[in-house]
C-alpha cells in the first residue's frame, strides 16, 4: 500500500467519523424534542476498480470509508398503531370533556337552580292556600311562577350555548368559528403541510428527517379525525376519510368542510361534496360530534320537563270536573269566578311549551287575582262567596309529588334528579374509558421511544467510539505526513 493511499484512507476516516460525531451531537441536542427520532450513521467501504478477482486484488481495491446514509429507526407499524389508538383517545377525551360540561350544567338544575325555584313556587302555593285573598301572597305566587319559567329559559340557553360553542348555531359564520370548525380548519392546514412534505420526500427519498416530519404531521391529522393513512414506496403518504381521498402523494385532492347544519363533507377538486358525518367517529372532531348527541338528548329532556310542568300547572289552574271547578278571585266584588286563564304559555306564540319558550301568562302575572286559588262545586248555591277556599292552591302545592306519565311516571323532583344523575354517571364512565385508553397510548409511546428515542448513555458511548476512531485516523494521517517529510529529507 502506498503512502498516498494510506493518507487517503485516513482522510476518509476523518471525514466519516466527523460526520458521525455531528449526528451524535444532533441526537443529544434533540433528545427532549417531541416526536424526534434518533438518527444513525451508516458506513460503507470505498473501493477502486480491483486489478483482479483474487483476495489480494480485492484488498488492494479498498480505498477508505464513507457515510452511505443517515437513517432513523422509525417503526412504521408502531407509528400507524399509535396514530389509530391516539385518534381513539382524542375522541374519548373530547367526548368526556363534553359530557363533563353537560353534567355540570344539568347539576345546575338542582341546588340554586331549578329545584330551589320550584321549592319556592310550591311553598308560595301552600301559603296562598292558607290565606287565598291576601294580595301579597298572590303576588309572591306569580313571581315565583315566573322565576320557574326563567330558570327553564336559562337552562335552555346554557345547553344551546354549549352546543353552539362546539358546532355553531346553524349559520355558516358560527360553524366556522365553533370548536369543530376550528379543528376542521386545523386538519385542512395539516393536509396542505403533508402535501408539501410529500413533494420534498419524492425528490429526496433518502432524507429520513423528512419522513420524521411526515410522521409528526400524520399524528396531528389522526388526532383530529379518524382518517385512513397509507405510505407509498417513495415514502409519501396518502390520506382519506370515509372512502374519500384527501391527499394522494404529492396532490391535494380534497378537504373537509363543516356545514351550517352541523354535517361534515369532503369537497373534491371539482367542488363535489360527499357527506362523511357518519364516518367521523374518532379524533377530536369525532369525540365532539358524539358528545353533541348527549347535549341534544339533554335539551329534549329539559323541553319535556318544561312542557309537562306547564301542562300540570295549567290543568290545575283551569281545573274542571263536572261542576267542580277552579276559581279565581274577583276582588272588586269580593267573590269567586270560574278561572279561564292558563298559568303558563309560550313567549313565541307556538302551541308547544318548551324550556326555550315557557313563560308565565302575562294576563295572570299582571292581575294576580286571576290565580285560581279556590276549587269549588259550582252547583252549590252561594259558591261565589267561598272566597276563603284555598283548595286549588293546595293542589298546586301537592302536585310536586304527582307522578307524571309524560315524565315516565316520575315526579318533577325525581325527574330532575334522574337527569343530573345520568349525566354525572355518563361523564364518569366516559372519563374512565378515556383513562383506560390513555394507558394504552402511553404504552405504545413507550415502545416507540424505546426504539426511536435518544438514549443519552448510548449516544455518549457512540461519541467516545467515533472520537477514538477520528483520533486514530488523525494519527495515521500524521504518521504518513511524517514519513513523507522523512523521505523528502533523505532525498535532499
């Protein structure tokens, strides 16, 4: 082996080990970077054309070492498994969060919410029973009746506000600014970023750092929605949802849109829309969509409660069974008159009472003497003079223990307790399910980190190894220089 060839071999060793040291330094610098995959240097021999096929000829062709590539230890199977399970986790977390918020709202039906207002209302009816001609007691009764209606209105506003924040109020503008709308926008941004990375990967297929960026983007996308992902031979990624393509290698072929009516569509490059709402079952969007069904159920339940309560009170207010009827008070003539006004009505003119529109009858509210506190037999002569009769007010009071068919034969109090209890149990159940899934995802992450994460002890060991190899190459190079200098001196 010639001295010049020895110098060249040692020089390639210097360059190769310097590159390896740079990779080790890069790994250590990024050991705490989220999603970073450790890099490894692959060495390969440098050869010249061999003189012949003999062993000595092959040895003579060796001309040093080179860096054949810098690779990562990414595991595509584990990464895909992680994306799938993490998408499920994000969906469960979003669903559990919505369930928790709903539970808090329905818990407000108790305590200082609807339950207390109803208690005040029923107690005012009991007071009116004891002194039905007392004007202040009648005023107190209608004020408490109004307070109950206001509580129902407030509850509806809170529930509908929760739904609006998550998916909008039925307008395109509110849909865009809603929580689901924001996630849809984030997903579309990630899809564009993926297309750009795919293009870079296609032209630099040996750059594993680009594939690491690709995997990070795919993890973000799958955390938002349960998309289908496939990796091409070039390393670029395809993404679809509900059988509709969103990204095909280097091309963006579709995007997601949250419609004003709360449905989700995939819009292709020809502006054709495909409804994929039923396909979005995971990720943050899927979790929110699932949680919204519970909010809708709660609104329907509170509407049913408001309607049943109003019907019950109106039936008592205008009670009539043959000659036995509910009676209001004609204060000017100090006598009873048959009651004809409902206690509750709607504030929007519709015929169906809901939590949104329930309101006290303004005619009764403005004239509290129209409250039917008495219940008398109108076939009895002189019934009009029974102004001290408070039997109907007593019926208002005792109706709190009435089992109402429309509420599943539950009392108003039991129905409220059932609503809040079911919501609390649902929130706890979903929270527990999310915790279980989180443990699964953590286990997968630990497996990925074990394969792809930076181990400081290992990197320091590699650093020592590459440094020693670098020093050895340097010493060989220095020895060759010294031999050259000696030969030059002898020649002189």
